[in-house]
C-alpha cells in the first residue's frame, strides 16, 4: 500500500489543529448512555417543528427533484426576502447555515495581521473561524451579561476589520436596544464592518429591540445575519443568510460557495417566510415554558439568567460537564457552558412541556444525590 | 526576545564521514539557543551516539534530518530518518546490553538517553520516525519569598503577568505553600519565565489595586487532549474563598476553547473551591516517610461524546464499576493475546519525578518479553529506593489493554481511570506492597 507523505504534504499550521468532532447522532448516544429516549434541550431547536407550509413542502418533496441542481444562489428566496425587507435581492446572500455566512465575511475582509472584535462569552463560531483562519480574535468581556459597546470600540485599531455583535446574545439573552446599536454604528462611522447576528431575533418581543434589516439603508457597513434554524425549525436543512449594502455584499459574494444550499431547504424556507402565526405560536410556547422552568429552578434553589431567546442559563453547584453526563444517563441532553466561558453553568433550550418536566425532575434528583465526586 | 521560528536544520546521509558536521551542528546550534557549555556538550554527545548508531544500522546511506528547536528553557534536537530499522529495546531503563557485537551497536543509544533530560522515539504520519532529545538549561534556584504587605482580594483584576511578576508569583508560592502542592520547576523562577515564553506554561494572576499579586493559577498542556493545572495559590488573608473561586473560574474560561477536552488539577491547594472538579480516585502516596493521599481531580471542558475503549477480560469489572461511578458512557471492546506473532522486545518508558519520589511506567513498544522486562523495571526501581511506582496504559490502544495479564503478574492493581488522558481513557495502576 502507498504511504502518503503527510510530513511534507500537510502545512505546519494545519498540523497544530485538532479536528472538531461534533456530537454523535442521537441513536449512538442513546446506546452509549443506555437510555431509551433523549430529550434534546441542547441546541435551541424549536420543539413545535417547522411552519405548516414548510412541513408540507418537506413531506411532499418529490424524490425525483433530488436529481436536479438547486438555484445556485437561492434566487427565489432572495427575491421574496427582498420584498419583505424592502431590499434589493442582491443585498442578500444565502449560506449552508449562518455559520457559512460567518466564514464568508471573515474571508472577504481579513488578511494576515488583521483582527476581529467580539465578546468573550458569546457564540463561539466568530472566534473560531477567525483563529482557524489565522486572524486575531479580540475578546471583550461581557458587562452585566451583555456586550460591552465601549470596550469593543476601545479595542479597535487600524487592523480591525470586523466587529461581531450577537443580538440577542447567545447564551445570555441580553440585547442592545436601538439607541445603543445606533450609537455604536455612529461611532464606528463606517470604518469597519459591523456584523449583527440576529439568529434569535424572531423570539424577541421587546419594543425597543432594533430591526437590523431596517438599519441597512442608513449604515452601509452593517451586515445582518439571520437563520431558518431557530424560529423556523429548519436546522436539519442548514439554511441561513446575510444582508448588507449592495457594495459590501458584492465583496462578500466573491468568497461565497455557490450551490451550498440544497433545493429542499430553499423551498421549505420560502414557505416559512411570512408565517406570522407560527412565530406567535412559538413565542407563546416559549414564554409559558420559560416561566415554568424559571419557577421550578428557583424552587431548586438555583441561580438562573434568562433574557430574550428560547433558552435559559442555570448555575450549578457542581461541574456542568459532570451534570451533562448524569442528565444524559437520564435521557436529557443540555448544553454545558464551560465552552462559553461560563464554567458550572448550563444552557437549557425551551422544549415541549414533558421535556421541561423531565429536565427539572432529573436535575432535582442529581442535586439531591450530591456531587458524586 | 528569542524567536521560536528560528529552528536550525541539517540534512545529511547516514555516512560516518558526516559525523564532524553533525557534532559541529549540534554544539553550535544548542549554544545559540542558550545551553551552557556542559549542557551543550551533553546534547552533542547524545547526537554523536544517535548518528553513529544510525550509520552502523544502515547498509545503504539514507537521509537523516537533524533539527534543533529553541524551546526557550531547553534545546530540542530531533533526528528524523527514513528507511532505517532499529531494535528499540535499548530505550528500556533496564536494557542489559551484552558485550557482543550486536549489543555494542545499541550501547550508543543508552549513552544518548543518559546524556539528556528527556529522550523519546516518535513514529507517526505527521512527524515521520526518529529520536527526540531534550536538554534543559541550567537555572539558579531561588529563595522563597513572602510580601511584607499582604495583598487584598477587593478590586483585583485578572491577567497574564510579565516576567518579573511571574518571578514574584513563583517565589510567593514557594514562600507560602508546602512543596507538595507545586511542581519542582517553581524552584527556578527564571525557568518558569522561559516555560511561559515557550508556551508550555500558562499563568494567570489576580492583581490588587496597588499591583500586589493576590493569587494565581498555573497550567500546562499535557498532550493535545489534557491540560494540567496547579493551585489556586492565594496570598490574601481576607476573602480567600471568593478569590480562589474566581481564580478557578478564570482559569477554566482561559482554557475552555483550547483543543484540550479535559483539565486535571495535579497540585491542588486547600483553597480549591468545591464543585469545580470531580474526584476520580485517590492513591496513597509515600513521601519523606509519610503517607499522603493524592487526589485525582478532573473536569471535562466539553460534553462527553462517549468513546470506545479496549479492555482485557481481567480488568473489565474494574472498568465497568469506574464508568458507572463516574457516569462515563463507554463501549468496551474485549481484547486478548491469541497466539499472534509478536516483536521479540518490548519497551517501557519511565518518567521520573524526583521531588515526588515517583516513577510512572508507560508501555511504549509491544514485545514477547514484556513480562520479564516489566519485572526487571520493578526490580531496578525498587533497588533505587523509589517509593511510588505507577504504571499507565492507554485504552485507546488494543495492544496496551492486552498487556493486562503482564501488568497484573508484575504486582500492579488498577486504581484510577483518567478519561481521555491518551488516545482514549488511561488506567493508572499502583504497585502492591
């Protein structure tokens, strides 16, 4: 058999990386943890499932269509969203999930020696993509669980290309109101790209929450990210998008991978747009279950933090990664928060009521049993 | 500041006529990277022995690449080669070289191993095959120190200290804590500064508003999957518990998005707050005639995806009980020796920690003589008066799990499972009696 000369083929900087290993599929996890069910409360998935129109598309998708290439740039989706947000379709780019859009933007604007700025305790992918691509990620500590605008501005230098703001923030649920976001954008004054990640915007009911899409006309350096994975429950189809000014998006498009969004995802997303009843139903569910969860967690004597979004943070008196294993052994999967730099906290997604009850009961048992270590 | 990128490389053929060039390369480059005369000469001697050995082992000249790497507190010489066979048994601590011609060929490797601080074999797709020889610099030991003004816990800020602050921090640890709760490197502040500079150590300190060091923690990568940490070291009198907890949380946050999946606290102090680490088990440890418990404190940095481990039937019950106790989801794959061909000679590595009176044995190479070889190691270590002899196997390697009957026959008992310590979980064995 041939020996591949990896010593010479692999670049030095790649040798230093460890491959990211995602979680195993549920049936494998259930086998390993010896459970016959698994409540998924780890990925902020919508427990109500996709909007009716999307569900119908998925159910009725003709197998023969799988042999046909989809629109390479999600044409119909861009047209429909452009109408909805009063934009030009060319101001929108679709990706295989919003993660791909993050990579597009970083690749479009950063070169060796450049940096990006974001928070230390937020969605990890901005930091990861920057670091893996060889760019510095400047991390500004959260202030009262929220992005610190002043410190972010203070960290800007001549090599700063992009500022990432997660609004509302995953995992803390805090958000910048419109005046604050405007002040930030005014101070940046177009010198850098400002990305506002609005993955959870449809869950926010607060009247002072800013709509990034409406600000695009005033701030040509603003880029907004949105996804169909959360509110619209199409996470399994991987579809998200970004929007910005025509000039900025034209640059980002040069780094895009075309045909990365599959046909079923495009059609299901198209059917989801404008289903306000689905949004309202989901919001009612999240509000009710979040309230139940916070009440029960308080009864267990646990500190919590909950803002906007379909998730709640819980502080534990023991290691979050240990509690993950113990909850898994009871068929409940949550997100540990050590990776968010909140050691001994967990993030619990809002699920169906049975799942919420299972989580509370299992956590109560674990706390009663003690650390076990 | 020295630049780590300035590695120096020499490529030659395995022909003894190149020996003077190899010696000149090793001596000059190790001096450039800061080794003093005696240390540079020892590394040069090691390179001579290894290169001469390779020349003797090769019928047709093959390519050898020597690379001197600046490790800041050490010089690392790698000798990588292609297409050369060698018998690795000479790497055994107890290799008993016979005076016949074949034995003499391997004598050189023993001399090389004893001339340097660390020597290992590498053999993988990324690095190729070869030897890695490490000679550390010599540093002056420092006196323990205690600040006259007691720092305060209020208003502290956390960050990475500069070189002078690292020295003060390290001296303060030696001045305030028993030597049992910090690594021996801490006796040499300059060495710690260089280890931080090399990226091997990370240091986090809490500074009070007057600039006094109120406390800190240290960590060190232990392979790609594991980080070891030490502390928390706290120098304030009031508010110790709160500061200790903040230090631990800051440390975990600092390493949370690294490539490591686990964190172990190798030298925990009494200030360690509850709830951040799991106790995997405790080993009774003998030091200076006293028995001390050595708690294995561990936490995962990521969600456990579960994994597959190899196990010999003899230790399956032990593994199952440990996995149940610690809620670790594992698929146990049974392995056993079934008469297949084996290499004649095995190799056990021996990692010494003199200040702990400790040796950890590690199987490096499978071989038919493993049982006798292990027995020789135990005999030699007991003769040296080593009080604590442990053995560690990696359950990610079937051949290591298969060694269980050999290990048991050597008098070892499985004591602790360390998740993801190697390719998969590792088992630490203690020596009975």
